[in-house]
């Protein structure tokens, strides 16, 4: 019997499913897309230009000659997708490289370390104070991987204050995700999606600031209530036994927050102020914003006194770190290339529009929201998901009467919520590893908050639709 049990146990381990890489998933989708071009009829809408925007004439769908994908066209879809999304791909490289220069200067590390030192003796107040810092990072420039180095120190701090390791990880992951979800100036999600939807860059700022405030407040309240409960009865933490076995003590290094660091952070804040001014006053777009961030990197490199050669190396290293995300954009765009070249993309839009025709636009907007959530679970790259879904959903929104800005908002919510839920999210799983938290324990803790996020997000989407959230 013992031998049989051992064999069964080994068999279970042997046949344990492993989540495929995002590239593998997307390439599998590309192959499926190629096969679908043989089943989906070819068709097209007539398009017209209005106020500089390409719109679909909903009454003009007609059948066209079929052009199903070949094996070679599927293989070509990746480089072709990169070519079509080149502006976005290079935008990601430049902005990512620029922020890595800031990170390597030590200013961000020193600023957060100073905030931790000043709040470490303030009990539960440490949660909202530090969480707000991370939330603004997520809301302004899409803080994600950058929060990972702080997780071990935050875990030590929170356990030492009488909370648990989940609290420490949540400050970096959940608070950042809340800011990311309600992002108002995130160039990697809002900027990319609005660019594809042909919306003015960072338009609709006021509504997204309200969304940001609500999402961050809900998240912080959830964390504070949890901390008070754990402080009163530590054994209620699912991490109690694990944390008790750790040799955790306060050992946060006194990283000096110098005048140089403060100057660098002022340069970063000044860059974002100039970005807002340029976008609102002069209609700056991807090239202008890329140039602005590139200038910021040069200025920060000079102020940090690391040398021009080191500045170049830091910038290129930052670009290299974002190669994955940038290439995902091209691969995701390749799926659209396959459908477009086969003349079936408009047929898909026609089918979706027919299915929801006559429904209230509030129901339609929720349908778009749910579809985005499902897709984001398997495509964790925000910019990649924008490249994959926005070209399809934008003309659909035009046809059914949902504003493009509402469609971008639905995408933004869906992408943000799943960042710290799906095991396909690389930085999220790395964060759990750094905190020593098993995935199933994290999901048990985060799921009630995630449900609240989803419901509130749906309410915001319906409100956006009802007020014709725009400009269009």
C-alpha cells in the first residue's frame, strides 16, 4: 500500500500542470487566430473620417473575398505587428530606460526609506502613509517591478509592528495595484490605450483622479481593518505559523536621503508637471512625451554624478528590462494583423455588434468590461493587452454607442485588477516569492478585496457610460 501511495504521489507531481509563458500563450493564440480565418467569413465596413478620427459606418457591412492566413503569414505576423506598433514599442523603451536611470540614482530608494523611518513608530498609520506613496507610483508611471526591492524591508517592518508578512507585501503590491487601476498619468496603460483609440493623450483626467482616490481609499481601508484585527489576535493571520518560524527583526539600513536625492525627485515631479502642461496646452503626443522623459534621464544622470558612460549603461539596462513588455506588444498586435489581413476583423465586430444590438449601452459597457477582465487574466502585460483588444473594441464601441473613453476605462480597470491575481504576472509572483507568501494564502486574503474592486469598477464604467465620458 505504501508503494502504491508513493507511485500515486510521484505521478501527481510528474503530471502537475505548469502555466505556459505569456509568449507561448500569445503565439498559441496567433495559431488559433490563423485557423479561425478559415471558419470566419471575410467582410468589411466602410470607414469615414470625422474630426481627424477614423469611424465605422455601422450600416455598410458587406462580404468581401476571403484571404485566410497561411503558416508563413502567421510567422510574419510578429515582425509585422512590431512594425505597426513601432511608436508604442519605442515609447515603452524610452520611458522605461529613463525611469531606470532615476531608479539607479538611488533617489527613489532613499525617499521611500526615509518615509519608512519617519513612520515606523506611528503604529497602524504606517499602512496608509506608505501605501499612498506606492499608490501614486502606480497611478503616475505604472510602478510595478520597481516595488519589488522594498518588499523584504516592508515585511520586516510590518511583522515587527505586530502585523504579518501579507501586510508588508500588500503595501507594495495591493496599494500599487490600486493606484495602477485608477491610474491618471500612466503612460504604459492609459497612454498606450488612448493612443490606439485615437483619444487625446491623458484626456478624461478629472474622472480618473476620482477613480484613483476611491480605489486607493478602499484598498487602504481594507488593509487597515485587517491590520487591526491581526494586531488584536495574531493567530488569525494565515501566515502566523510561517512568520513565527522566521528570524525577522528590524534591520532597516539608514539609507541617507540627501539633497541630491531630493533634487532628483524634484526633477521627476517637474517632468510630470511639464507633461501635463504640454499635453493640455500643446497637445503633446508619444514623440513629445518620449523626448521629455529622455531629457529627464539626461538631467537626472548629470545631477546624480554617476558619469555619462554610466548614464548610457543605466538607460540601456532599463530598456533591456522592458524588452519583454515591448515585444509582447508586437506579438499581441500580430494576432490583430492575422485577422486584419484575412479580412475577418470587421466580421468579428459585426457579430459582436449584432449580438448586443438593442441592449442598453450600460449593459454593453459592462460586457466590454467583463470581456477585458477575462482577457487580462491570460495577457498580464498592460500595453500588450491594449494592443490586442483596443483595435477591436474601439470600433465596436463606436457602433453600439459607448464612448471610446469608457472603453479605455474598462480596459484600465481590467488590467489593473488582475495584476496581483493571475499567476501569469511575473512581477506579482516574484513579489510573493520575496515575501515568502504561498500563492493560495495570498489569493484567500486578496479575493474579498478583488470582488470589491470588480464591483466598484463596474459601477464606475456604468457611470462613465451614462455621462458620455469623453471627449468621445
